[in-house]
DNA sequence: TCAATCCGTATC
DNA sequence: ATACGGATTGAC
C-alpha cells in the first residue's frame, strides 16, 4: 500500500467511525432537552432545544449539566427541562455529552436566576455562574450525610422584647411567609435571635437561608445556631471553603440532605428545598453587592426569591437602610422593633462632642486631639476595669468637595451628582453629567465656596495609647481583624467594620472623626456612617450598666442626632426622603453605564429608553467614561429590558466592546 | 455567465 | 467563534 492510499484508508476509517456514531436514535420518551447555554453573548441568552440520544436518556436530567454543539463549537449548559415537543422550526441537534446527572439547578433557582438576570439587564449564564458552584466529580460520587432533624419548636426567648416578634415567628411556623424589617436591639443577642428564627422554620419542616456580609458575622450566627439546633442541622457556605468542600456542602443542600444554610452573599441562591425563610443580616454592608456581572445585590435577590417562593423574609440590622425603609413605606414588609422603653434600657448613653468641643487638657490627650468629654468617658471606663473601643476612620477615603461653611456635600445643581475638581481645572464639575458648576450656592447654608475635605487622617493607636499610659492597646483593622476581646481594662482601636465584640460589653465607645465618615465622597456616606456608628455603639454596655458612647461630630447633623436618640428608623426615613428629593436610589432606579466613549455613545444611540428616563453624561470616569440613566422605580423593568435589548443588538452585530451596566450601585461617587 | 469573495445574520 | 445565504465583484 502506498503512503497516499494508506492515508486515504485512515481518513476513510475515521469518517466511518464518525458516521457510525452519527446513527443515533432519540430517546423514546421526552426526547427534547431544553438547555440554558453557558455563552457570554447577550443575544444568545435564551433556551435552545436539543435531542436526547437514547443512550443518554438516563443521564440528561433537568437541572443536570450537558455539553452541546452550538454553531460548530461545544459549549456547556444546564438542562432546564425534558419534553416531547419543541417550538424550534428547524432541525434539532443531538446533545453531545451528559456531563453530570446531578440535578444541581433546581427549577426554583433556575426561575430565580432568570428573574435576576432580567432585572439586572444581564444574562442567565452570568447569574448561574454566581448561583451554582463549579462541579467536582469526585465529590459528586460521594453520598451526602443527612442533617440532624430539628423537631423541637423554638422558645421565642428574647424575641418577646419586640412587640411584633412573636407573631412573626408564629407566621413563619404556620408557613404564612411574613416579611419584616427587624431593627435589632443593641447588644450581642442578635445572633441568638437569628438562631431562634431558623429553629422555628426548621421545626415547621421548612428550609432556611441565612446570609450575612462576611465571615465574622457568619461565624457569630454559626455559633449561636450550633447552640440552638446543633452543628449537624445546617451547613455553612462561604467562598473560603475551597472548591471540593464548597461543592460537597452545596450538594448536601441540593440533594435535600440539609435544609438550612448560613453563608455569605452567594448563599442567597442556595437550592434549599421547600424554602420557608430567608434571613439577611446587615444588608447595608456593601460586601452583599456582587462584584461580578450582572452585579445583583443579595438584598434584591432575597426579596425576589421570597416574593416568588412565598417564603418569609427577615431583613435584620442594628440600624436601617433606606432600601429597608422603602420596603416598609410601600407596605411590602412590616417592622419588628422594640418600644422606646426597651430601647432605652438596652442602649448605651450617647453623648455628642461637637466640632468646637474642648480638647482635653491632658498633654497626651491633646496630642491625640481627644475632646475632653471623650477622654473623661474613657478614663471612667478604664477605672472601672472595662474595655474602651475607639473607632477611627480608615485612611484613603476619596476626597470629597464640601461647602466651606457647613461641610455639606457639594452637589450638582442639575442632577445632584457629586462635584469634583478635575486636575488643572479651577471650576468644579459634576462627576455624573459633566456640567461645570461655576456659580453655585450651597443648598443647606447658601455658602458659595468649596473645599476639598481631607479625610482619613487616622490617629495612630500609639498616639491614642499615650493618652492612657499603662493601658494595654489592641488594634483591629485592615488585614488583622480581631473578632473578640476579653473583658477587662484595655484600649481597643478599630477601623469601621472591624470592631471586636467585648465580652460583657465595652464601658465606653469613642467614635472619633464622625464628620470624616459623613463627608466621604460617596452617596451612601451618611447611611454608611450611621450603620457603622450603630454597629460600634451596640457593642457598649447598656446605659444602666454604665455604657457610654461619645461621638465627635457636629451635634446638629441629623444622623448624629439619630444616633444620640438611638432612632435608626428616623434616620432611615430622613435619608429616604433626601434621596427622593435629589433623585437617588432607592427613591429612583439608576443604571450606571461604563465603557469607552464610542461604545457608550453607540449604546445610548441604540437604546430605546422609557419616556421617563433621564440620561446624565457621559462624563470622564478614570480612563473610560460613564453615563447614568435614571427612571422612576415603576419603570425599572422597562429600563432593564431596554438596556438588555440594546446590549443584545450590539453583541449580535459584534459592534465594539460591551458596556458595563450596574443598577443602583452600592458605591456611587 | 459563473465562481470567488464579502457581509450580515443565526447559532437548536 | 463558525457556518451559511445572499449580494457583490471580477474574469472570461
């Protein structure tokens, strides 16, 4: 045989093998598989039907993973359904391979993910990447360990401190799907209260999801839950687990072996069976905003999921976010909060050291620029052998422009966006719509001049320590965060969000540089400052036990007064009203579009926006550009549909790069 | 008149 | 991405 004919024979054999493999028959029952493909293209974000070959009949299951051919190349996908019919007019291709017969994508989560993708103008594939962890074949072969049964109903316990608390638990027990915004009383009881709610749903035979912003909060809930129902009644899901363990626990949930999940933001998608309750703790923390496309916030996902599935929803905080206030104002959720007398009994006494406060005479305290009130309260606590917490702002907040007279945030007269001085320009311009703001007056005091607020001048722990000689100093922040400190005389210096819990509570909590948190160049600065103040102040002992909080800030600022009166509800309503007045979320729906100038221009020219839409910009945004589109909340869905359609048209034409679309971004400056 | 090539569009 | 169809172009 010559070399040439040998080659021909080989090619012939290969072709024969191939064609023999092609002689396939469809499965005799439900031969059509509807598949959601893992492709990044926006215009391909829909289902495709494939034929199930007979030999894959048992392994192509709804919720399982397959590999199929799409226009010549092999792509991964999830089977959404098996059926008899297809709507597709043309010929169906066969499923190429059944990757896994493990039904990891439950119908409920698939529908939720579709809903979330639509609301965020994103693709189902992107949401599924957030919702379903990567497969681990070895783990899939293991059996899941069934959870311990929880049959003992929980005692309402400290929930009875809230007038509507017991009725909420009762409604959860009945499976009535109540929705509540819960303002937790200060102190360390909230994890135990979360555990009671979880136990209530579990004892009623329902599934539960608890989501918290970070590993520290998850750990607190974990230990309270372990005490209430035992560690084998639930799983903890967080990113730090590693792929195998993460998938193992995920499978325990998707197989129904475990009914309760505690975790960070991705846990809101956990395929818990017969979901009866979703709890979201501290939803104002921006770790709950997903940083990957399509940027859903765990709060929005939780709201949508509870709404779709009829599960109960509990949004718990020490303060209250404007979004929660909006849910209450619309009547969608009801409030769980203690009456004034109970709040007064649990809260510490909050005192304000104003801007012009007298600085302590003590030389060391003077060096640390400690107001004398703060210094005295700390001294008293230390004398009583109690720890003192000092909250100091982090370095490196974005410098904001503020009114020289009253320190109010400088806002654009046209769209209320933040003003900034571009390098080399003497006139401030709006970062959102780009308009120069040469001749403006401050809306709060009428002042005409602006200045950059130098924030983040962090006082060092050593500096503060010198004001209290002989007292042990502990620091918590950055990459070394303490979760707890023992009772006893100590000075604990922490950055916001990194405050350790003190056993028995702090004798005094000093919130230094309050105005620095308030004047951050972020639209959520006020909300965020309040959340961090309430969180730190909640670690103090109650007023009756001598707990004192000193905040160094202007005493006539509304948020400062809200803290002093321990009235997070009033602060949230005030903030929501303010956002409505200037047109910020959650009073409106705002889409942030970022991309190169040509891409943005093209998208904005293509998109068929709702009539009510207002376009701000594009304006420079780092190396690229940014535009904002805002609509009344009633038109949110129309805006998302319009942006999705425009993105789809662009991706179908292969016109330029995609434009990033984020709705109501958590960090807005 | 026919084939090679280009462009736009769908992808099951 | 790649494949396909229809239109366009260029050589005979």
